C-alpha cells in the first residue's frame, strides 16, 4: 500500500503575494500530459473589508501565457465582510482531464486589499509512485 505522497505529486507553484486591491498573479504553468487531474490551493494571509479574493484556472494548448483563457466554471471566490475575517482560509479549484495541455492558476483581488501565501498544486499522475518535483526539498514518510 502506498502513502498519499507516493500517489499525489505536490508542487509549489506560486510565491506569496503582497496585499493589493487589483492583484493578477499567475502561477507556474503545468504540463498536464502525464496527469489526470490537478488541485490548486491558494491561501489567504490578509484581507481588508469588502476585498474579493479569487482563484481562476486558465488553459492553452501551448506553454505560453499569451493565449491562456479561463476554463468555464474553474473559479473559487470569496469576499471579506470585515478586516481579517478570511485570513487563514484557502481557495481551491480542481480540474480533472483538462481539454488543453497546459494550465495555470491566477490569484486575483478586487475592491480592497487581499494578500496571498504560497500556492500549492496537487497532481494526480497517470502512473505511480510519483517522482518528487524540483520544488520539494525533502519528504518523510512514517507508518505508526
């Protein structure tokens, strides 16, 4: 039996983003050729009242930001009703069997300041066990 981390590839795909009211921050692009699905997880580290935080997934047939277009329905969004009320929460979008080969996530903010932490991608490969991505520096597996 394999552990979760032997069956799911984990990657860091976006550095933290400072608070802003008009954020448009793209993750690393992911080549989905050998993967069945991907889950993008974006953490919210600071929020101002009335700020809107969003996570949108875009795709294209080429590994280029130039023609990336949003995938219909691939959006997670939340609004801050009061200062700091969505701090420590996450936005999650999963795409299974994408129509296009390359994907990227876009963190966005509107109306008032939102800050984001590191963005993580969890990928389900067509074959396991997975090989750790270059953004993973160490893995420990324990069975107790």
